[in-house]
C-alpha cells in the first residue's frame, strides 16, 4: 500500500518531469545510472572520484545517404542487422588495452554532431565493409565457418566480383574442387598410434632440430636455445627404454616437425605416437609441458594443411595455459628468472599461433589480453630486441604486429562501415611498428648469408605479417576502387583518400612478394610455411585485382612472382598448390580483360580516324577487318577445341625450363588445367542451406586422394555479395 502511494505521488501533476541530459559521463554510462551532466557529475562527486568523471562524445554519426544509394538499397545489407561490437570495443579499448580512442566529432548545444566541412569530406570517404563470412562444407559434409577477414572469404568476394563484372568464365564452377581448408586423411596415413615408442636415430637428431627451429622461427619459442635442446634430445634418443611421458611426447613432436618435409612417413609415425601420449596425459596434473605438447601438435597440423583440426586442438593448450597462470607475469616470476622468461615466451607463442589462426579463419581468438600482464615489449629493438643480449627477438616483433592485426579485425571488420578517420589510428600503430622493426628485419632478409638460416626465415615471416596487416586495413577501399573501375560509370582520375588506400594495399602486396621470391631464388626459404603461404595467397589476389582493374600493367610481373612463390611451396603444401591455381586463373582473366578492353579502345579510335583517309572499305567495319587478319585468325584458332575435346597447349613449342605460369598467353590452357576442380561451397550467413538428397554427402566417399585432395562440394544457394551500395 505504501508502495502504491509512492508511485501515485511520483506520477502526480505537481511533481516535475525528470529531464535527461544530452550526454552522460563515461562512468554513468558504464554503470547505467542517471547523470546530471555536470563536471564533475553528482554521482562521481558522491563517490569521491571527481577525477574519473570524463565525457566522451558519441562515436557513431548517423550520416545521410545519397539519393542514389537510398533508391537502391543493398539486399545483403538489409538482411543483416548491425553487427555486434566486440566486448573490448564496448569498453572503449583495443584488444590489448594499449590503443588510444578515436577522436570524436564536436557536439552542438543540443548534443548533436556538427556538420562541418571536414565531416562532410569524411562522410564521402566512408566505405562499406563487405560482410564476407561464409559457411564451407568440408569433404565429410560438415559445415565450417570462415569469417570476414579470412583470405578464403576474400577469395570468394573476388570470385563473385570478377564473375559479375568481367565474365562468368573467370572462376568457373570447376575451379576449386580441392579443399582449401583441410586435407582428407590419406589411406596411407596411420590410423592408430604405434603401441611402442618409435625408434630414433641419434645421428639425425641434430638436423631435425635445426629444421624444427627454422620452421618455427618467429612463431614459437618454447625452449631455451638450440644447442641445449639438441644435446637433450641426443641424450634422450640414446636411451634404450624411453619413458612414456610428456617429455618423450614433446621430443617426438620436435622431431616430427623437423623431418616433416624430408621424411614424411617417419614424421607421421612420430606425430601419431606423441599425439596419443599427449591426450593420455590430460588425466594427470597440468603443467608447462602440457601446453608445450599441444602447441606442437597444433603446429604440426598447421604444416600438414589441417588448419581446422589445429584450431580445435589449440583450444586445449590455451585452456591448459590459463589453468597454470602462464598469462600472468607475476605468477611466472615466482619460478625464478629462467622459468619466468620461458613461461612468458610460452604465452607470447600462444598469442602468435592464436592470432594467426583467428585471422586466417576469421574466427574469434582463444586468448585475450584482458587479464594478461605479460609484456610484449620486454626490451627495445635498439639493444637487439631481446633480453638475451645479442639475439634478434623475432617473437616480440611477431606478436606485436599480430596484435595490431587483431585491432584491425576488431575496428574494421566488426563494423559495417569504415572511414579514413578510423584508419588513421591504425596507420599510426603500423608506422610505430615499422620504425621499431622494419629496417632490422629488412637487413636480415636482404643479406641472408650473414645471418642464421632460421633467423632469415623468421624475419621473412614477420615481414609478411606486417605487409598483410597493411593489406587488411586497406582491403575494403581496394574493393571499392575495383568495383568502381570495373563499373560502367565514368572514370574518375582524381586521387582520393580511398584510392590512396587502395594503392597502399597493392603496394603492400608487391613488397611482400619481393623478399619472398628473392629468398627462394637463393635457397634460403624452403620447407612448410603456413603463415607465409596464407598471406601470400591474399597478396596474389590483391595483385590480380589490381592488374584487372587497371592499376598498372607492371603488376603482371609481381602477380607472376607470387604464383612462382606459391608453386615453390606447393611441393610440400597442398594449400599452396590450390592457391597457385586460383592465382593463375585470376591472372589469366585479368590479361584477357585488359587485351579486350585495349582492343575496344583501339576500335573506337580507328573508327573515328578512318574517315580521314578511307582506311576501312565502305560497307565494312574495323571489326570485320580485324577478324579477317591473320593474327586474329591464329589467336582464334588457338582457342578452338581439338577433336579430343581439349585445347591445344600453348607451351608445346616453348622451352621446358620456363614455368607455364610465367607465360603471358596461356589463357586458353587454363580451363584444361583447372578442369579437375570444382567450386567451393560458400554460403552467405543470411542464406538458407539447400536441401540435398541422402546421397549428396557421400559423393566423394571412396575416391582416392589424387582425385579429390579434399574439397567442399558446391552448395549453390547464393551467397553473393551485392556491392551496389558502394556506388
């Protein structure tokens, strides 16, 4: 009864209506309490914390769309609601809590943003971020999620854009039957772990450890140093009866990664035994060895092109690391200086692997810096970047650039629109990283004979991550420019902020390819490099798009170089093999499109100038004259199918030492080279899954590995991205 009287009194006409302030302080917003808008507000003053009372203007500005865009809204954009922000963004900080907030626009007296001229220019420079997430179907019929920032999603957007703007034959349905996610288990692979510990030859331990260190440089740092690791493994290999514990499992995993390229059957035996021992140890107490074992299992699967399985196994190592407090440096310090450093670097290694997996697959990371106190800048690069006095600390450089990449994913790809103002903060962090590391890394890569082999490979990998971060932040602007240039509207020759970022994306791809191809030619970069291969694939797509959309014919050379590098890694990497075929198809399409466009432009000029001297006979046309020319007839005949149903190869009369992908006129042969592939099963997240019959998922059962290395059967239920709202 008393409560009812209070409510009646509150609603009585004599009581004034509560007014709401136009802007509340950050503390009141966070606690969802009433704020009076004063400085400091009454709430902060009552809590005796007036220094924390700060006001932040609303960051999102509702901008009026142009009439042309409003008249033709994007179906894809209307089907989706606003994407939820990452929890770190709602707190106003980046993923690692080190980034400054983006400056907010000034407010008017009514709390609304002022429409200044600078703001109008910023509105024109806003660019939609394509929602490129997909559901892919693997060889077993399981749906796999691939997020917006993944290179595979970028490939599908490129494929749809090229097919819609250039031609349907660019990426035909038979161009991607192999799995670009994971290899199907081979019939030759061992189905069960060996019951007894496999034999290890002590004479091979040293070379295997060197290969392991080279393969994991810049990605992992789990042990003190290579000489001590080699000595420990030699002593262990000489034991007649090896113990069945995590230490032996870790040793087998090191050897498995080290001999994966040169002796894959032996590597597989080591891996199967070590993996079984690692999972069997989960019932025991967890420790650092548990984390190390599952991290090494993850790396081996990554090098075996089992990226989705590695993503799953990696979660075990992360949870084990959290369980023993590796993410807190004050906890690690209790074990003494040596163990403190080892545990800190174990956490950094986890962050590197995690951020690569999450970025390459477009999935949320398993680790976070919310409760992390491990420093990523233990020492400055001026004293060689490491705390061990003289060793170039590639792990710090790698984790720092991947943290910036994580911020790019949160600030760019978690939003529906991106502005030049938002890219300014990211570019500042990239410039700071470049000032700290780029010169030193470039010196290592440019002079491989003066540095250890593993250091050269690690520096190249870190450099590739840096260039990929630049490509990632500028990729939406490149897609906008490509769509505009391939459209039917008039060409705009004026340079804008968007075009500059598009150029930066292409430049970063070119700069990534240069050191990789140089090291390959010098024999300093071999083995399995999953990080380099993934970023190199994205660079080949960027270069192919740039060539296709008229950013310069000089990009043809860099596109060919990227294909050459992918072909080099394709000797041991099945993903690189398919990526190379995709890049070749895009290069072929780009060259055909440029030749066709140049021919059309020449026809227009000739028809105008022919009236001066009667160059074309009356009643004829320039087109019929060209069609009757011997050059055109030879070009036409080369594209005609032979009686056997295949195209005549343009490589038959050429030197065998020249790879086919370095030839300019191999367009007609590309369809035959890609005829054994089928398109990937990409589904837009707002599309319904097509209903298949009971035999659909079994269509690839019983096929051998050579026929279907592992692909996703096509689910033709749409998934196209409507880029009309870019206009």
